[in-house]
């Protein structure tokens, strides 16, 4: 399993192996493993023709059976309709998943070009990368870092310029035998024999153009009587103008027909999943909160929907669920009553709130909630929760630590500003937060972000933002003894440089005595604090400490054990105490 990073599990209970396509894929995958220069395989074809399934089966076969890529394995990344920002987030997650580059690159200042360039590294040369469902032509340029890769797309290579060494077109249709093999996965032999001679069934298969996706959906939905087969035929033979983009049959009408015959509970709960953001794995805890049932009940329902090929659920993936693109498209296209979606988001937030008792930092990192909390609050139009979240600087620090970049938090800030603007409410204090995150991102340590400390130093002391930060700092000091540093601005000349943002202590986060704690100018690069430890004792020391890492840069015992004054130059290179410079 360690060789298959995020590769979809494709069970023999639902899927067949399309032998010609399978053999061609296996042959080409072996070639790029044997070739020192690697290679790129482009797998293309119509939406719903089974590209993802075929590639997953073939990759697992060559690694498990043939021993290819046995040292480094493979890594699967689903791209889909990602924006550039979402693609960047996926590539950052890729570096984290590989335990690579996390300490060598500041994710706060990286772009698509930079991370793609950084990933061109010999440590991953022998790993196979699979990029599934690439829909934007310009995204291909950022995936070239992979020396050995498979690119899966519905785009036509003849109409778009892709760089690849081998092109494989997935057949758009099942053969007649393959169609019956798929249906046989779900039916007993007697029923299957009836299907062979059933005129309506033959018409349905013809209407589906033997496309793998609709055939699989029809098969997994169960045994049908003549009336149901007639209803299915009616659904898929609607006018050609009703066809959705990228599909050769009316897959949405077919899905609607199949979903309508689910029992009422299954159908209603499936529709509720519309609330979750697309292309995120959905944790079972979030689903049980939304469905208002216990974990075991949620798992049982998800397994039933998985059997019907309406979503993907495997307990092996830590209880994560994901919607198939077709199902997600269907849910998006449904017409909902006014305020229905808003109420769904409110229901989800209520479940989250109950689990963490309103203390957002206490909610476990499930890979979804913290990344999307502000999005759901905006969609719910919940002013109270939005105000709570966007003044909870401890949660903001946790968000950065989880995401290992400030990009998600900056998106949250921008979304909240847009929300306040649409409601004609004051947004200036939130804009100040966004400015501080942007202008001082170099001072943010991704492992220990300390957003509240950042605001105490850089926010306007007359602003609401500063007062909120100060209130939280006071509360934190009383509760657990953690200390902070605040600043006042003034100008002076030190070493020929003008310093306008020196630090003086009001709340101290270092073990310094008295009020003799100062700091360098963060805008000049090195943000260092200087103070006196155990002043007026035989163990008196002057200590210089890095603000971000808390590392001791230097310390010394002064000649006098009674130090009245210490300071540090704006660039953090020189210090002075009393009448002695160092």
C-alpha cells in the first residue's frame, strides 16, 4: 500500500478489465520505468469512457505483478477543474505528502512556476506520477516536473498542444461482450439470460452507445422490471439538444431516473451532500454531522450508495468519501427551493459547532473543516459565526499550520471582505488583516504562526484589530501564562539607519526581566529580540533571540550584573547595553 499514494481502489466486484486497453497501458508503463529518461503517457478519451478505471487497474498491475516502480511507487493527483490557486494548493500538498521541500521552500511566497521548478528533483525521478482529469490546457506546463508520468484528460490532443511521448486513446464504447460482462457483475445468470433477448434492454444499450459510465450506472442500480427499463430508455433518448457538455448520452437524465428510485432516506441524504465543496475528500465525521446520525449509520448508508456507483467510499481511506464528478454535476444542476442551500450550510455549521462546543481550534484536523469553514459560514450568511472565526486569531494560526501556507487564510479573508461588501458592512479592519498577512508573510513561521503576536506588532494601535489581539493576549496570559510582545512606533538613528518600528515590551514572550526588551526592525529582514535574563543577580545575561524560531542567537554575561538598558540595531546585527556595544 505504501507504493500506491492516493491511487483509487478498483474492485473486481464492479469493474471489468478491458483487455486491449489494459495491455497497451501496461506495456507503455513498463517502458517508462525501464527508460532512464522516463516519459509521459497521455491517456485521452470521452468523458465517462473509463480512463481513470483503466489507468488505476494497469498501474496496480505493473507494480504488484511485474515489480515495476517497486522502489518508489506512484502518486496520484486529481486535477479536474482546479483554478491556478487550487492547483498550487494540490502541488504544495504533494510536496508535503512526499515529505519533501517542506523545510527548503517558504510556501507563503511560492507560485506555480516556482513549485513546479522545485519539484524537478532527482529524489522523485524514479516515481510514477498520475495526473487525473486534467481539463485546462495551461495546467500541463506545471506538470512537466514529473519525469515519469501519466496524464489523463478528456481534451483532444489534436486540438491542444501537449508534450508527451505516447498517446493512448481510451475506446469510447464497450464491446457487446464487455457490456454484458458489466451487467453480469450485478445480476444472476437467469436474469442475465433474459436481458440478452429483451428488446427494450437492447434499445437502452444502444441509446447509451455502450458508453462505460451509463452502462455501469444501470448495472449497479440493481434488477429492473420491464417498466423500469422503459423509464430508463425514455430518460436516455431525450432530444440531442439536452445532452450535457462532454457526454454522448443524456447522463444527467439517466442519473435522475436512477436516483428517483432510491428509497426516500437514501435519496434525501444523497442530495444533502451538495453542501460540500467539490474535489475535497469528505470526512465521515462531517457527513454524520450533516445527516444527524451516528458514524455507524452513516457508514452503512455510504456503502449502499457506493454499491450503486453514486459516490466513492472506502473505510481503508480513514472513512473518507468523495463524489464522482457525474454525481457532483447532477447535484449542482438540481433546482432547490429558495434558501435551501443556505439552510444546508447552516445545518453543517451547527454540527461542527456542537462537536467542538463553539471553540473552533478544538475541532480535529480532518482535512476538510478548517480549510472550508469560512466558505460554509459565508454560504450560510451566518454573521455571528463569521465574526467569531475572523476574530479568532488562534484558529487562524491553526489554519496556517494545517495548510502549511497562508494562501488558504488569505482566501478566507478575501471571501469575508466580499461578504461584508455585499451586505454593505464595514470591512476596513479585515482589509488591514489581509494587508498584514500579505506584507509580513516573511515573519510567519508555518510551524508556529503566532498570528496574534503578529497583529500586536504590526496592526494600528487605534484599530479594532489591535484591540481584539490585545484582548486575546490578555486572556491567554491569564489562562496559560503565555507572553507576548507589543510595539510602539518612533524614529531614531542607529548606525546611520532610521528605525521606525522598534519593539518595546508591554506583554513579553521571552523570559526577560523588567522592561529592557527591544527588537530589530522586521522590515529589514532579521527580526530579533534582545533582553536581560536574571538581571541584578550573579547569573545575569544579555540574550538575543530569533523571533520566528525562538532560537538563541547569542548571549553573554555583562561586566555589571545590573543592566539598565539594552537595545539592538534595526538590521539585527549590533546590540548595545548601558555604555558597552557588542
